C-alpha cells in the first residue's frame, strides 16, 4: 500500500501526462466496431424539383393552378393564390403585378419572367 505522501508524489510525477495512475480507476474499453453509415436520403424538395417538368411558357391569364405548378418555384399554394388573385382582380396586364401575390417577391418574379406570357 502506498502512503498518501507517496500517492501525491506519484501524481506530481505524472503531471506531464495529466493522469494520476494511483487514483485512476480503469474503465473497460469497448472494442472498436466499424459500422457503415447509411447514405442520407434526398430531401423531399430535391426530389420534387427533379420531377417537375418546366413548361416553355405559360399564359398567366389562362393557366390553371396545375399548369402554374409546372413553373420553377411555384407550388400548389402559390398557384392557387395566383388563380384567386386573377379571379378577384381581373386579368394581369403586366408581369410585375404578380408581385402583389403573397409568396412572390422580386427574385421569384425574375425567375418566372422567361416562362410567362400575358395572352
């Protein structure tokens, strides 16, 4: 058995490794296992984007909600808002009026301009 003084001396000597062997309790170590990490599934939005077939051009004044959904960045909710806006306010006379629909800002309008007509 070590005396308290001896234990302190051993700890001081062991300071370079920052452990105290006389007081340390051995902990059982688990064997290292190599588990394969499964690949992360694609996000739902990524899958939807790849499934969407973008139409060359859509008439903003004639398109159904389903046709509007084929446009980049337009989902069912925004498509319905566009149709509702058109029903309540009348035909669009300028593409910039689309900004009055909730969910369509400047960036989305720029993204949509090349896909929309007013016929």
